[in-house]
C-alpha cells in the first residue's frame, strides 16, 4: 500500500520530526550534564578523601591526619629521625636538638620549648602535631590546635622510621635509609671483630647520672639501643630483664654496679653540673675501680646529647664508635 502525502501533510510531518529531534537532543544534553556532574562529584569526593586519612597512634588515639602534612610540630626525642627522612617541620623541641651531632642541619624551625608551649604551637598554625609524651592533659590541649599523635620514641629504629615514613608519606625514603644504614653498620661491626678490637658476644653497659645523684642504666634508649642492635655487643642478664620489660632505662645504686657492668662500659656525660659531680664521684669509688671493664681500660665517655639512637645520630656514631673502642 502506498500513501502519498500532500504539501500540508509534509509540513506537519517535518514539524513533528523536528520537535522529536529537539526533545531527543535535549535529553542527550541532560544525560551528558548529569554524567559530567556525577564524574565531577566523584572526583571531588576522591580528592577530599585523598587529602586526609585515619591514623591510630601507639596509645590508640584515632586521628584524621593529612596525607601530606606540610606544617608539622615535632616535640620529643628522635628529631634526627625526621632529618634522616628529609621531612620538614615548622616547630620542634630544641631540648632534643641543641648540642646534638646534627644540630647545624636544622633550618627554619621554631623552638616550641620544654614543656611544649601551647601558645607558641598555636602561632605556628600546624596541620599535624607529633609528641612523645603520654600525658593526656597535654594531648587534649594540643589536639584542639591540630591533629595530634603520640609516637613511641623508645621503639626500635626500624619501627620508628617505618611509622614516620607513613606519617610523612615517605615510606620509600624510610626503607632506603634503613637498608643503607644496616649495610654500613654491619660492615663497621664486622671490621671491629676482624681487627680484634672487640669479640662477639661481649657485653656492654651504658650508664648516666641524672640530677639528684640518681644513677641510671640505659636499656631501650639512646646509645644502648645502637650497641645492642649490633648483635655483637650484648646486654648482660640484668639489662636484658629491663629490655624484656620494654623499659627505656632503670635507676640503680652504685652498690649494684658489679651486677650490671659489662665487658665494655659507656658513660654518658651529663649536662647538669651536679650530675657531672656525681659521675666523677662514682669513677673515684672503689666499687668502680674494681670493675673488670675499668681494670681492662674498656671505659668510654661521650656527651649525652650525642649518644641518642635517632637515625641521624646513628650515622654519626658509625664514625665515632670505632674511635672510642680503639682508644
């Protein structure tokens, strides 16, 4: 069957087709706009999610922190770990920077004091605060300024660097530093054994005085951590007990020195005068002079600020420990 349209009919048909085409075009445009909006919303959501993330510190505080923090205040031991990762901070506690072996490498950083000055910290407008203290009152004050996390600065270097690498988004830098340091440290300790300077499985003790005539044996912190990580110089049984309790150090009396003194004794020279006086008196005592390490000339001294276990101090100690042991 053939249908023939007249002129008027053709005009109506063309008008109808035009209207249908317009509706179709409008529908397509609306769909495209909707799709574009959805994609934009998804991109914005993704972008928002990518700038922050949840983090649980070692005291189980759950905090939303920046993925790439740019204005960090770090307060506590171990600032040399931050330096090793080439991570930037705007504020730090200079009590753990002044007179350290790497002090001259710290640039453009403000001192926030000790104890930490809350007002000064606020002035720096940090986007992240890292502290070593477990004092909840201090934590609550700081967390009102910016996301705040507590770092275990007594943890082994591998754990600390891994944590800081995650916090600063520098995981690869942390892994590279650890691998490089282990290689250099292993080489150093092996050379000392090969040269007969020390023997494998000899014991070592690190001592220091605090103000108030208080003698401490160091275990999980500072130079002792560096020595025991070697797997060459070992802690004695008494110090191993402190390590097993995951304690940084323990106070002892001078009468107990024979129980804690190892084949090698490292004495950390204090900063405060009365602690220096206590150190001198200990080293003049008969108990001290009768220790095997003292009789064998295996006693070494080092400034306490230069005896930390942070990454930057460890690098410096690789050049100093052989000099001390060979004296």
